[in-house]
C-alpha cells in the first residue's frame, strides 16, 4: 500500500479532528435532561433534545381552536374558541436540531400525529395563530405562562414567552391514547431570542436562533377522589399513637403555595383539634415529590407550610403553637418512580412538638 505524504496525512488528520469535534458537539447536544423521557407513544423530532419536563397525575390545559387575537382598544385578548381538557399531563420542552425552523418542526409533529390517527384541530405560524407583536398570546393566554422565570419550569419556558410571534407556531390535536381513551396534544414552537440562555441552572445553555418546542400531552381521565376527610378526633388518635398525622386533603395550586378551596374542611378540622387540645403544639410539615430540584422543592414545601399556618391563624389558632417546616422530598412514604407514589409523597403532616423547642 503506498504511504501517505505528509500533506495528505495532515489534511486527513484535520478532517479526523473536525469529524471528532462535530461528533462531540452532537453528543453534547443529544443529552436529555436527567430523569426525562418522551411521553409514552409520542416520538420526538430526530435530533431534538429534552431540556426540561414536568408531569402531573391530574391537571387541566387549554387548547386553542382558532386564532388568538389581541384587542388593542380593550388592551386584552378577544374571546376565542378553545377547549379545556383534564387528565394526566406531561409537558416536555425540546431543543430542536440546529438549522430546523419552526414550520419544519410543526409539520413533523402534524405528520406523525395524523399517521397515528389524530385529528389536527388547529395549527399555523405567526398571524395564522396569534396577533403578532402583542404579548405572545399563545404563551400567556393559552398555555398559562406567567411572564417570569422564578421557578425551574418558568425558566425553561422563558424563551417561549419573549419570542418573535411572526415566527412562532402552534398546533392542537386530538386522538387515541395508548391503551385506550382520548389524548389531546398541543405544541408551541418558537425561536430563542435569548442568547446563551441557561435553561436550567447549571444545565444546558441554548444558543440564540435555535428553535424550542413545548409539547403538552393530556391523557383524558376523571379525577380520583382523594378528599376523604380526616376528623379532628382521628387526627388526635394518630398523633397520640404515632406522634404525627399525614393529611392529603390540603391541596395547592400546581407549583404554588396557593391553598385550594377544597382544603377548607381539613383546615377546619385542624383548627378544631387545636381548640380541643389546648396544650398541643405542632410542626406543620410540607412534603413534595421529586419533580424539580431539591432546593426548589424545599423552598416550595416551606412556603406551603407557611400558607397553612397563616390560614389556621385566620381560623383562630394561636400562631405560637404552629411551626412551619418544609422538607421537600427528604422524607418520602413511597417510591417517587410512579405517579401513585408521588401522590402519596405530596402531603402535609402535623407533628407533635411534644416538649421540643423551636429557636
């Protein structure tokens, strides 16, 4: 075999180095955020990467079924045809492959869904789906984005809220869910205008100009009844036996410390317990599942515990007898590997201080 000249070798070496560098760049881009996966039964665009994901065993989402128009005279969005669907939700944020535009990404999903028996109810780019230049109506008024980036999910969706609507795309589709039932899917595609945006703290940085997608999947189902009321006497019995009682009747808005109205009967029973046992002092302990970072969940659970204390004070309980503590997901009672386990871990516990001292 003839030997390579130095020039040929050098050229070949440069080519190998360039190929190696390209391969490393592709591998770096292809790494999904740890703990994430494509929703069951839904393929991703080839070469795309998951940069964030959130799930809820039961939630609701609005789907736009016609263009969302901004009324300049009224300073608000005009009424538009939509459908609000409830069930198991999976929200996945993808980085599309470099050089892929919003229209190509949108069409890829449409083709895949139609092949799977879905009906695309509404779709388009720019003015076909929302008024261009007015506050990103799909992001805010359909998908419920808040115009902030304080939480991990808000940080992931921030580039979708401050994009050029003229290049943004949206679709809403309905079809069969894996294993039976009905599934709704929406997608919002936008060009990242935030140069070198760190989508998760300490995580992947997104270059300006890359297309991002938020894909929402709702598998329609009825809400499970989890509101069995624990009475004050049952709370007292559990505290007397175990030193604590776990409560699942105190519900909060998603990713928030806002107490839901359904929690009021349980809160009233806690207030009754505190009146009946005047010497009882308790830790009000907030627990979460593992969705999100440990520090974030610890802060969220602390805010939720404080919200419960504040509401109990409004119901007449002396604040000095109530001590809020947030432990995040540090004390699970079930595995967080399933939705059922996560539901068991999302709870508020009352723990008897039993003579212990709080600084």
